[in-house]
C-alpha cells in the first residue's frame, strides 16, 4: 500500500513537470528565433519594397495644377457682343489673381421655360461640375432679366408699393439659391410660400449656394465705367485715409406720437450698435445722427444739422464703407420729417473720385434697378471713378417693427447681421457678406418665436429684396493696404516645397493671402495662407516659367516670375545618432539625423526597422525638430529582446532619394533581461527534478512489480 501511494505521488509530479516544461519550451521557442544571426549580401545592397512608404501624391498634386476649378462666372447678354470685350480685362484680372473665371453668353442653349430659368440652369450646371462660388450678372434687367416672385406683403397691411406691382416682386436671389425649381406647382407664379403653393410647400429653399452681384449696364459705356472702376479699385487704388473710414448715418423713422408705444424710432440705435460692436477701434468713422428726445446720444456723434448738405459733403470726402438707416425712395434718402438726406442728383454729382464706397442702404426702394435708372443705387454704381464700388439696397418697400431694441427684426436684423458678417466673420467681399447674412438672419433667434416664420410675406420680402449692385467677389478695404514682401528669390527648383510665412515689407505677418501661379506650360494653381500668414506650396516637376500674383484683404497686389531649375541631387543625410547606444528592453530609443536639401527640399525621411533581414519591416517618419534646423528624429517604443536591422531613406520633392544602410553597423541587439536567465536556471533545476521523479517512479514501479509477482 505504501508503494502504491509513492507511485501515485510520483505520477502527479511527473505530470506537473511535463506541463511546465512544455509551457517554458514554448516561451524559449518564441524568443530563440530572434536570437539567430543574419547574413546580408556582400555589397550591402537591400532589395526591399518601398511602395508601402506614404509618399506625397504627386499625381494628384499635378492634376490640381492642370485642372483648376472654375470659381466665378460672368454672364453677359449674347445680343451685346462688345460686352464680352469690355469684360475680358476684368476676367483676366480675376484669373491672374487666382479666381478662375469664365465669361458666358450661351445661356439660351440651356433648358428652361424662360430666359431666367435658362440662365439659372446654366449656373447650376457649373455649380454641379465646378463648385463655382461667384456669379456676376453683366447687364441691366432688360438684358439679363431679374426673377419676379409672388409676394403680396403690402396688401394685408393696407399698404401699396410705390414702385411696381403689389403682387410680383423682383429679386436676384433666384440666381443664388439653386435648389428646386422655384415653381413647384408649375402655375407660373414663382417663389410662392406654402400658403399659396398648390402643394402646400415653400417653393424657395432659402439657402444660397453661390454669391451673386450685378453690373446694371444698358450699354457699352456704362459697362466700361463699372469694369474700369472695379479694376482700378483692385489693382491700382488711390492710397489714402479714406480706406480706413466708415460713414454712418441714422435718422428718425418715427416720432413718439407716431408710434403705439409713444417712444420714437431712432435708427441711430442701429448705427450706434454697429459702430460700438463691430467697428470699435479698427476704423476711423463719421457718425451722423438725427434723433428724437428719447434717444441717449453719445457726445462723440455728430448731429445732422443740415441733412442734405452734411451727408453729401461727408460722402464726397471719401469713405471705404457707408450706411444710411432711415426711410427711402428710389431717388432719395429721407427722415420721417421728410428731410431729404441724399438725392439722386447728389449721387449723380458725387465727387469722391477714386474713393468709391461699399454702401448699405437700410431703407425702402433705393435700388429699384428693374424700374428705370433713376435710383440712387444704380446712379452710384455707374458713377465714373466715384460713387460706389458696391451698393446693397432694396428694390421695393421694406419693413421694420417698432421697439426692436435687440435689433433682430426685419430691416434692422438684416442690416446688423450684414455688418457682423463683414467685420466679425471677416467676409470682406460684399457678395459673401450679403448672402451669408441672409442665412444668419433666417437662423437667428428672431425665428424661434412661434408666430415668426418664413411663410410671412413681409419676412420673405426683406430677404429677397436686398440685392447687390457691383462685383460680389471684390475685396473691400478697411485700412490702407500693405505691400507684401516678395517671397520668391534666388534659384528655384522643380518640385520645390515652400513652407513660408507671407509678410509685408516690415516683416509683419499677413493673414489669408492668396498666391496664384500661372506657368508658360499651362499650369495654374492658387494657394492661401492661414491666419498667421503660413502657406505650403509645392511646385510641379520639370522646367517651367511661372508668373505669380499675390493679393489679399488690405493688400497692394504684387507680381513676379521665375524659371525653375532641374534638381538631380539627392538629399544629404549625416550625423546619425541612436540614444542610448546599447538599449535594453526597458529603453525607448531615439534616432536622429541631419537631413538637408538646398534644391527642391526634403519631402520625407523614413526610419525602417526589421527583425527578418528586411523580408518585412516597419517604417516610421522622422519629423523635423524645429523650423530653424535640419535635425529630424523619431523615438521608438521599447523593443523586445532580439536582433534588429535598420535603415534610413530620404526623399526630396524632385523624387531623388538616398538610402543609408550598413550591414555591420545598422543593427540593434536587445539583450534579454536578467529575469530571462533566472528562468533558464529554474528551468534546468526543474528538469533535474523531473529526472529525479522519473528515477523514483521507476524504482517504485520495480518494487511494486516484485511484490505483485510474489503475491
């Protein structure tokens, strides 16, 4: 019985030791593979696949140089062939500065029930294929017709339009909002609200896709005046303090006795808000106000004492920006008392020569350009070398609510949000500021009230009737323009990469700068700097001559050219370091190397590491330590103990490369930790115990067998 127990205990011991040996042997097997040595070819060349490395997509980059997107359409009437000739210098300038532009007259070839729909369908086709941003309608409404929409806003309030029809109202918003047909029920009444549409849906989407403006020319002479004024404004402006000046005028809309609340309606509240919240100290200003006794005046504001003389003289002094808030008619700005603040004759004789203003008229009917030419907006935009560079005004009657202290309703909300977009969102192009502010108005807190929605005819009217006369893309001055420092000097190579900061001649960073290249080989591309003036530019491979133009907000344009040189030289890699030099399993390993290329520039430096003689490998990009030196580095996480091979490969932007590898030196041996050897010793000890257990088992078995035989 005693021998049987010994046999049983010995069997358990053997089973335990066998399990342990199997597990430990697997551990040793998994590690011992990496302890073997490797032999490379005698010439130290590695034939490894480098296609996995994430290189720059030069093919896609080149595609952007040869197939730039069209950004702007200028639409001219086909029956005015000379219009195209007059518009060509403007289109050429747009293309030169980096706004790819086409002049189109073939809208009659597009489908549509009328000319307006054909024009809009042409715009839609370019928006869908090219993602255009800007449209300039070059012609008055008898040449490029405006869209009339159904809008009976005046009738429920017992009013009537002073200009045009009480039911049908004009808008160029039709050419900006490209979704839908604007005639969902096909009854020929365009832009109906859900109240009047037969299907109970709103025929307008209300989210414009593009920015639209109009040059309301009836003949060659008018068009040439507006085109030349725009070109001079952008390319060769008269430098002066007018560029940093804002003319604001707010008058009385209602006296206290004319309102239900018994409190006057002072538009100075609106102009004061704009001045205090948006302009601040960024611009000089002249603020003209005419107020009721209930308005708390700021002592810095100038009262209009002789309304017609004061506003006219200040306008003629020259200001980059202007606003009038009050009552209006096609031929005048007026206050509630009937004072004429400005007239069409004043506009026709405006003498702000070479200092044209972007003007916003928060008033009725001052820009009824579909109804004759004797309106202030049209006169100012057509004024030779003077008047307005852009005019935003209403084509028909507009609306405001009394006691709109938050300035969020109708006229005041529309106007406030325009200047918010202009100053706060930095939408310095009038088309962008106008249409973005319309969207902001429809998304504003005002529309959160339960009884306020876009099916209300007066709300629809205010969004639709304020339109832009002038180029929607032109960049409006808010300060005296700075001159950029030319960033392209010395030898320039094919494929060269520029990571640079655009500055003025005094080394001050310039924000949001546009840099456009046009090459003799047909390449074309535009780059933009960020808010800090930083921009990345990569030139295509091959020798070519590039003309470049640098423009931006409050920037004086500069031009230049260069011819690229061939780059046949690989990058220079030197001073490779590994820290620590003899790493252990507990060390992170930092690799660093100096990489330089004085021609096209360093594209990538990769660190390659393998444990199977580069049959497979991992790669890691070595990043530049700082912009001021050539040191590139990467830190590897802790490695398992085994032998590794590594290599360094560098590429430049001209696709030259250099490969660094040495069979003897470019290896890393990570030694096992002490615990590894302890486990081996324990393993041998356990193997001894296993052997002892086998001997005991054998002896017990022999004794057991003898006793069994005797019995």
